[in-house]
C-alpha cells in the first residue's frame, strides 16, 4: 500500500471529519451523508479496512484529549465541550475507557505517581 492510498482510506476520511466538525456532526449518519454514502455502505467499507466508526471515534477523541491534557491549563469541562461530550464527568469516564487510566493519573508527574522523590530532593537530603 502506498502513502497516497493510506491518506485516502475511508477510515482516515472519517477521522478527519470527526475532528473537523462540532459534536452534533460527529454522528455516524451525518458522516456517511457527508461522504455521500448510505450508512450500510460506510459500515461495510470500514469493516473491510478492519475498523469501525466507534474505534475511529475513540482513537481520534482520545488523541485529542491526550494532547489537550498534555498542553495543560485546560479544564475538563472545556475539553468535554471541545470533544462533543456532555460534561466533565462524561469526559473523565470516556478517558478512562480509552486509556485505561484516570485523567488525574495521566497528568500526575512520574515522581508523584511512583512515590519517588523529585530528582533535586535527593541532592538536598544528602
């Protein structure tokens, strides 16, 4: 498979549409209509590519959520709104489903998560 065909798979087109549209436009039927395909045809083509709308949506939204959390200074309510989720609680629940960890565990610095001291603390306690 060459690079050109990879870019233009139905799955990649769906991923782009999920990112480009507001929460209300992220429905499967709306994306099928935007692609000019009946929903059953879109579902069949995604299956042929070894994926599904649900898998693509979860991947795209989780990647966006991770990027926003890593950027910092964005509260959960704002992230939820940007992802088309109803509120911060739904965002936190979805994030745990996508990544297997809480947003708090994800954003915690490694030294706090493991119970280790900050590297500079060792210098001052010697």
